[in-house]
């Protein structure tokens, strides 16, 4: 009786490796220098200020309205997180607004539902405060400790990723205001008939 011959078919599908995947270069922020502002005409300086003011307002409003995606995995995890924070966080007068923002944000996100890939949407304020609230959790005994660690394991990395995105947005907004301040300073200096000191370089800082 003839034996069945097995034919091994080689998979020719290209495999993406770290070497083959192109990484988008990270552009380092280079602030506008005093010299950059000085060479502008009054009209060009005013145009730059108007442009950056509009950009700062637009991006700031975008951040306020934005829902940052937090990977919680399941609706059950989101509800467990919300319930645990409601029950176990000790708040003080100065931390109360952040605590309320987190609880309300989670409640609204749960009401909106979890996406098919396990994400909820939270505003900037809850995202910025939720990790601090997790660090303020208190409990007693083994079972509460196990519950806390289970929740942290399920949602901790998702919270960290959303916080990183928020931090990047805050950095972008801060950079816009940094450049705006440089142009504003030059405008005020011209109005007062004085000259702004040159921006220090790496060579002459010290």
C-alpha cells in the first residue's frame, strides 16, 4: 500500500521585522528664538501672533472635547474599575474635583459603551487624574488587595497609554504657547522702544 506523500508548502508571505518597518522620525521641538522674532516686520510679527493665538485656542478646544481611548478590555472591567474607585478612594478637599471628574467620566464612558476592540472614551481631566486616584486607593485584607491587583492588571497598561497621549498633547500645546510668548515679548519690546536680550545658545549657557 503506497504511503501518502506530504508536500510541504513554504509560506512566501513577507514577514515584517523591526528592520523592515519604517519608523516615522520624531521631530524635536525647536522653539522660536529671539533672533527669529527680531527679523520680522511689524506686520509679519502681528501675523505670527494671530496665527499662534488661533492655533492655541483651536488645539485647546480640541483637547477639551477629545475623548482619549483607554483600553479596558471589557465592559465588566470598566464597571469594576468604577465601582472600586467609588468605594475605596480617600479624598481630601484639594483632590475632590479630580476624584469627581474621574467618577463622572467613567460613569459616562460606561453608559456610552465599550468599543468592539475594548476601548472606552475619557476626557482629558479624568485621564490625567485616574492614575493618581488609583494610587490613593486604600483597602483592608487579602481579598481587597487581590481585587485591586486584578483591576490594575486589566486596565493599568491602557490607562498608561492614554496618559502618554494626553502628555503629548499637553506638550504640543505648551510648545505653541512658548513660541507665542517669544513673539509677544518682541511686540511689547518694540512698543516700549527696548531690545530683547538674545536667546542663549548651548555654547554660552552657564
